[in-house]
């Protein structure tokens, strides 16, 4: 079984990488980009029967810094 975890900074947490991308897009002539938030996607290849609670535990303990990040689990 496969799972995909989307990790993003929480609203209100400064995102310097996102701001750098927004600035670069403007410099390249792409007008109208007001904000960019950058995150990460983690794909997991798991044993059959792994439950979502186990994946959430992985996120809480290692994959996401829950102080400043949120995560969303997508089962594939």
C-alpha cells in the first residue's frame, strides 16, 4: 500500500523559501502572484494493512514538525 503525506507550514509561520519563489516569479515577469507557500510531499510504500493511525504517528514523531507544520495523509 502507498500513502502520500503533504506537509505545509502553518498559517502565520514565515516562509522564506516561499517568499523567495514569489519574488523570483515577479522578477521573471509573472505578475499577480501575491503569495507562495512551499511545502513537501513524502511518499511512503507501506506493508498492506498499515492503518492511518500508524501513519499519523509517523508524522507526529518524525515527518512533520507539528509546532510549525501541518500534515495531511492521502492513502493511494
